[in-house]
């Protein structure tokens, strides 16, 4: 047996097993053979007969606490086990079973320990029957089992505590084993279920069955380490709940086919639904965050650095994500008032949340916007951040402002006394939401095609009455549509002939119509000289809304002011009526006295030739004075009645001023005054577009006044180009409309009596001279400067005076300089020069007038230049005479005659002759009559009473030798 110690433990165990098998099947033939097997075994071996130990191996002695096997030989085997164990042993002995049972062994020292007994009755020598007993100490096994049971119990308790069920499946049969929790998860008790795969499948939701099969197959095929799946199972009550299944195959056959699978089942219904709700909530939040029209952003609390913004932020603020992310609000200058952010941060740090904080912020375009912000602090990676939602309330604020403005304007209607005061209040109210530095309201008079401006607040100009022709204001009124005009649009309009520049040129102009009962009565306008982006489309809509609301208020105020003005004028007339009528009576009776008185003296037969000459001069002077009085009265009446319009045509400024110089030079020289003309423009710049009659009338008034109030020295008049535009304005003016300057400035300077400082503004008012105490010093109605001022304003210009009493006066007026390139083609108009009668070729003249005295006067006047003078007393007669005398050189055509007017007669003559010179001579002296005559075919125009000198000058221009 000694050589056994050299064998490995594994080899010994295998031999013992083999020997056991032999012992069980064959009787022991020899004692040596038994001992060899017994000593080689790791188990305790007993041979007993009648319960007495016959043979015992050393392992048994050691196991039961004895020094050697001999101490156990001859002892009862039953003394080595407990009573209960004896009962079990007897049962096995009686039954002669090869059986295995557990018992409790008793050691020599009385301690007990668990053992595993295997017994078998076997034949012995001499045909004895003995019992072979094999004992194993299972103390370690019992302890391990106990621990395993404890662990299993603990695991089961844990699974019960976690409410987790487990299952153990035999894959080939489909049978399963469950713990009691698994069926309870579905509302069943363990004895109510049939632990089989089919019972399980019946509980799976049809919509989840396919995915369950896919996940299970992938695990069976070895594609996944674990079988994991979430699906719904039907409970006992028929309700569907979500469960989480975790399984794994633990054994496979030699072909790799699965044999056994174990797994767990966990109820995740609440969790899943919560997660689903959370996902839904997160999705809703994500969609709300991304698509909300409000500005939503997340930025660091400490410095305001942005980490996320939504589409609402970009649309409201005008920034892109690239503009914002990674930058702070201070770097972007988003806060209009930095105190607002301090207030936000303070509120968040003290309360954790801020609600409905009103702020002002700046968009990318630096537009100020009003916002209503709510925010709270959130933790991201342990760092406090702000998530804020800001609603753009700019429109609401604007509406509130507009409502407030409209309320204040409505209130102002009852408080203000004049339309100017009301419009001034409107300007003040509108200035809170739009730039109204340059602001005006204009009313349109369709009959006169004029604009009246009861309020004109401007940095550069000041108009009260201008022509509407080719203005932006009229464009708005005509189209009944708002207009936002920048420099490019103005250039386009000017090039198309739709715009004449009046006054200083602005970089942007915005006008909206004032409409009442679908009729545009005027325009409300603003403009900027410095900022071409001062107004935008939102400003257009704003002014349209304001204009729509206040049009009726302005119109009512205008009517009210017109009534008040009429009342004031009526009251003022009580003061001025007597003075004016007395002055008017004086201005009529004085020249009439001269005319009648000296006409009677001319009858005296004893008059000398010198006396007759003097009397005729008095009569002529008195006639001219009366004619001027009547002309001024007619003109101011037309202006008051707004019956005066403007007509823009080509005018040669040099020729017209030269003609005036030639006309007034004899009168000035007669008083010993030197008359000087300054024509300062080169030939290519002397032709402009303006109203010729009004320019001549203004200059005539001013030069006549200068001659009247100057007794020595000189009078100088002329014109210059003025550079009233800024450099930027020069660049903006269309080349085809103007050159380097935007205005032409006329002047009349004298060395006369001058005007007192306190009267320099009043001289442009109507009837002022009639109210001056020293009026008898100088003749006149005092209407000339008032008429001049009205005409200048109609042309889009301004008039002013510089004067020092006793040292003379300097009158200036400027109008828009609209240059037209001088054409090379020869026109019928001749240069204005003084021509004597002998410098005019002999003419065949036709005088057409139904007044015999006029015919007689003209015949006598023209006898020295007429080789033949024909007379016609009607339009029809003039046509017949001309047809019979096609060589007629000149026709003097009266425009108002019975049966056929001079207009019709002129048209008939022009049908057969385009070259004959026709001069209209008429008592119609209202503005527009000249244009009407020229349109009919006349070449020139002179008013009655005919000035002999003026008529000869006119004929001389056409027929100079």
C-alpha cells in the first residue's frame, strides 16, 4: 500500500470508484484485498455483522476521533450514530437496500457531525453475509448547503423585495419553473398558472410578439450575450402592463443546441410609462424650444455666455447661432439697459426664478425691442445656468403707445386753438415712436394744383404754400398710397419727369395720404437729411394707421380753423377796412384826379406845346399808377381765392432779366439812379425750368420797389447759383436735374431809405402799407411783397430781406435750380434789346379788335412801322382778310370777341400759315391766360391797357432789321 502515496489524488479516486464497483458486484475473496481498498479510500469503510464492526479502515477511525482502527473493531456500529440515524439504518438493513441516506455520527469525544452513509449487504468469506458501510463526513457539504440555502433564501427575499420574478425553462419540453413572484406580477397565484412557454406566449401583447421572437432568436443563435426585451403582458384583470425580461441560456448540448434557459421578469410599467411620458414631455419641450415664436435661450448664470438658442431667438434678435453661441450677452450688447440684467441675476439668485420682467433689448440691427422675460436657474454639469423665455412685446407696446398717442391727439383737438398747434402736438406725440425732426402736413387744392402747409417743421426749409406739380406729396395724394422714397427712387422719378426738386434734398422721405371718405385731402410726411435708413416698412404701416385715425380730426380742426380764421379776418377787417379802403380810395382817386384833371386842361386852346407835353406825362403816370393798383388787387384776390397755379416751362433767365433791365433803365436814369444787372451764369446754364410769369412778376415788384424807395446811388439786381446742399446731397441729386448747385438765388440791392428792424417781417404781409402811419410818403397798396412771397413759395423757394434803415435794402429769393441744356436749334424767340422805330422793317399789319378805340389807338401807334394796316372787328372777319392777304407780317389779335374768339381765329389761321407772327392783346390778365394764348398758336402776349413802349419792344424783338 506504500506505493499509493506516489499516485495522484485523482488517480486514487478513480481506483476507489472502480473498487467500489467491484465490491458491489463481487464478494471479497481475501482480507488483503479488502484492506488494500479500504486504506486507499478517502471514505470511512466498515464491515459489520449483526451491527458489530468487523473491519474498519484508518479513515473511519480518524473520522470518528479514534487513534486507530482497532479501537472500533468489535464495537456496535449503532453506537457511532444517533438513535434517529439507527432507525433509518435498520430500515435499510431490513430492506437489504444499497441505499444512501444521511445520519448524525458520534465521535469519541461525544461531538456529533453529519455524515452520508452508503450501505450494501454483500457475501463474505465462508459464505457469511456482512454489510459494507461507506461513510463520508458531510459537515462541509452541510455548511455549504446551509449557506447556499441561506443565499437562495436571501436571493429570493431580494427578488421579493425588488418584486422580481424568475423563470427556469427546459427548452426542449417547454416546461418552466417560476418563483411565486412571477405569477403575482400578473395578478395570479403560483397554483393558478401552468408553468409552460405556451402560458407565457399567450400573455404577450400581439404588437410586441414579433420583437420578442427576434430578440429571443438572436440570443439562441449566439448573436447576443443576453436575451433582453421590453414588452407588454396581459394581467389577470385584462390590463396590459410593461415588463422587462432578462434571460440567458446556461447549457447547450454537444451540437450547441440550447437545453436550459433562466431569466427574470420585472414590472416596469410605471417606470416605462413615466419614461414614455418624460420622452413625450422632452419631445414636447424640444419642439417647443425649437419652434416657439418666443425667444428661448440657455446661458451661464455667471457671465451670460450662451450655450443654446432657439429659432424664436434668431427671428426676434436677428442673430444666427454662429453669432451667439460661445459669446456673452455683454459681448453682443443685447441689453439696452445693463441694469436689467443685474435685476434678472439678483432675482434668480435670491428666489431661483423670475417672472414677467419687462426689459428692453437691442436686435442685431440695433433696433430697440421690448420684451417680457421669465427665467429660472438650472444645473448643467454642476454649473448654474439660466433658462429664459422672452416674449417680444414690441408690437403690444407699440399698440399701447399708438393708443396713447391717439388718445392724446384726440384730447389735443379740444385743447389746441389752431391747426398748427394740433399738428405740433401730433408731431410731439409721434416723436415717441418715430423720428419726426423733419415733419409736415400738406393739404391739396385740386383747382389750383397747390399745396398749403399749415405746419412745416424742418431743419432746412420753411414753406407754407407750394406748387404740387411733380412733387412726392402730390404723387401720394394722387395714388392714395404711401411712399417711402430713398435717393435711388427720387433719381428714377426725376429721370422720368415725375419729380421736380423743391427745397433741400433729403436722403429719405416718407409720406402717407390723409384720406376722408375715400378722397385724399393731403399728406403727412417725414424725412431725414442724414440717415437713409431712418424709416422702414413698419414705420410706413405705423404712419398709415395713425393717419387713418387722425385724418378726420385734422380735417375737422382745419375746418374749425378756417372758420376761426374767417372770423378773425372779419374782426381784423374792422380795423384794417377803413385804413385799406381809405388807401385804396387814395390810390384810385389820386391817379383818376390826375387823368381827369389834366385831360380837361388839355382841352384849353391856349396851351403851349411844352405844357401839353407835361400834362400828358402826368396823365400817363396816373394811368400807370391806377393800372398797377388794379393789377395788384386782382393778383392778391386770385391768391386769396387759391386760383393761382404754376406752370413750368423753359426760361432763358439771361434774356428775361436783360429785358427787365432795358425796361426799367430809363425810369431809373430819370431819377438819377444807376441800374446794374449781374448776369453771372455762363451760356450753357442760363436755361432753366420754372414759371416764367411769376419770376418776372417777382423781379418786377422788387425792382419797382427799389426805384420807388431809392433817391440816389444805385440799384443792382441779378442772380447766382447757391450751394445750399451738403456734399452728400450733391452726390444724391440727379445729374439730369441739377448741376453743382441746387438753387438759383435772385437779388435786388438798393441804396434807398431802408426798412426798420421791427417792420422787416411785416412787409411781406398783406395790406401792411395801409396800416403804416407814414403811408402817405410813398404811393401804393402794399401788396407787391405779399404777392411776391406767395409766388416764391409756390415755386418751392423762400424770400427774405436784409436792411438797415437809411442805408438801403437787399431783397433775396431762391428757387430750385432745374437746369436744361440749351439747344443749338434756332427758335423764334429773339434777344431782348432796345429797338427804335427806324430799326423795324416796314410791316403789313392786321389789327383784330371789336373795340374801335383800340383799333384807332393801335393804328396811330403803328403807323410809322406799318407799310399797310388792315382792321378786322371780329374773328371771322380776320380769317377772311388773312386769306385774301397771305403776305401779312403781323397780327395783333384780341382774344375776347363776339361770335368767334381770338383763340379760335388764331387756330384757324395757323391751319393755313405757321409762320405769321401773332401777338395776343387782351384785357385778360389772369395767370394762365398767357399759356392759353400760346397754346392756341400765338407767338407772344401783351395785356391791356397796352403799354406803347412795351409793345414796340416786343415787335422789335420779332422784326428787328
